[in-house]
């Protein structure tokens, strides 16, 4: 019996008014799938395994890839910022001519990952220089005080995280908190260190692009995501609707789902649809107070994602080479950077999510701040859903 069916049965038992589409087959990203002209290849680090935290990215292969820049057709900081109205860009936001990039950012952004990333500074410089983004104030921190080994599968993850967090909030200080790889890699110690670093540097955000299947007792880790002055973000996963993932499920984390941009033959942005990001009702986390406005959908459970962002596809620099990638590992640092650059300076994740869900209840404010994702799957309905939460960003308003 698949997960959506279990959710549906639980909904019936609890009297929850879930959409009938939850009984359908989940959407998920698979090896060999073609998305927006890119062929998906899932690395070993992104394959969920029992008892192991995994990354949430996939390699996006292009037949016309060039060593001198991002793969043709891949979204850039300028094209994404144009579509989301973070900057003024050309009509249609074509990738080639959308060159204006965000300029905001404050405090700090901490990225939590496993393994050392020896070329982090040079890769981030190369990425930033190509797109005309100021160099980053980057600091690498070893969670336990000792440099961890290099884990090949995590290098792409780390590059994607720091490059896109910086692209969205170039004025924020970037901390890359590196952890040893253990059965709960990155370690919870790394999460604790990341929160402290951000808090000590004036506040900001923490992004966690990895995850593990939800597990009994996970709620005891919720306090780890409650450092004062810090808002926590996590990827909702790439395994489709009905597959649980932590820490995205935590009530103290903003869960970020995955969408995709649709463009016409001239390269103009046409619409944004569901891309296959994760979404679920938590079997362990209770409904938080900020989700009382969607209680008729989620019942007594925490529902996620809360928001969503484009997850296919973009280019990053890894060990000096351009690589095409996608996944909610891109969505999480992107949305975290957008919230940081918005400068509203929420004191906690709860305050951030309370503001988002409060805005959701006001039709005019909601329409001005978010795009409601209703295409791409029959799971997607008008309003909050397991596809994209309240939707993707539209301007800095409400972030």
C-alpha cells in the first residue's frame, strides 16, 4: 500500500477533508527522466536509505553543455530573480537577457552539510564573477572543531547551497558548517553550531538541503531549530508527494518544495508548475498553531511543504567545472536567501511561518506575495496543498 493511500485512510478516520487526488500515484524524479530538456541522473548520495540522511539534488545533463559557463537553458540568478519579481527585468524574463541580480542580504546565512569542500571559496568566486555578483564573505566552520574528510557525493550539494544562498542575498555573511559523515550526517551538532553562528552574527537564516525519512521521537529535535533570531529552512525532498522527510517536517522549520519554470519557444517565461518536490502530512509532528488556517486540510498533523521554489534546472561551479543540477537542494537555499534579502528579520521560524500563513488568509495580500501553484499534477489545487504549500515567491513581500 503506498503512502498516499495510507494518508487517505487516516484522513477518513480523522474526518479530514483531503483532496480526492491523494489516492493517486505520487510524482517523483527518476533516473533518465527529462525535465525542461535536461536528463536526470540521481547520485548515490540522493538515494534515500534507511537510517541515513541523504542529499536532495540530481545532476541535470545537457547535450550542449559547455565548460565555459552554465548549461544552455539553465536558469540563472538573474532569470529566477526576474520571474519572482525580485529585480526589474526584461519582459518574459528570458534567461539570456535577464542579467540583473539581487543586491540585498543582512546578518548571516549558515549552510549545514557533510564533509569538507576544499574548493568552496574558489568555486563561489568563479560562480559569482560569472553572474556579476559581489564576492562573498565566506567562512568555513568545522562543526566539531576538526576538518572532516571529503565526501564526493556532498561536494555538489555544498556548491549548490553556498552559491545560490549567496546569489539571492549577496550582502549576507555565509557560513558553511561542515560535519563528519555519521549515521545522522550532517550531525545535529552541526545544526546547533549553525544556529549559534547566525545568532551571534546579528541573526538570519539556516538552510538544510538534506533529509531522512520521518521517525518516531523526531519531535525531540524540534528545539534544535529554535535559536533566537534564526529562521530555519529545509528541502522537502525529491521523492514526490506521500514520502515523509525530516527536518522539513519539523514545526520549527520552513519546508521548501520544488516547482519548475515553463518557457515558450522564444525562451519567455509562461508559467510555473509543480515539479515533483516532496509533500506530506507528518505522522509524528502535530499541527502547529500557524497552520490552524488549513486545519480543514491537514487535520491534527503538520502539513508540508510551506512554500516552494524552482528546482529544475540550474548551473553551478564544482571543483572549477560547470555542472547542471536540480532538486529541492536548490529550492531550500534559494528561498532562504530570498527571505534573508527581504530583510523582515523574523525572530524565529514560528514568527516567519505565522506571517506567511496570516498573509495566506488575506486574498489580496496572498496574491501579491505568492504564486499559487495549481498546475503540474492533480495533487495541486487552489490554495495550500502538498505540491507547493502556499506557493512560490512573488516579490519580497510577505517573506
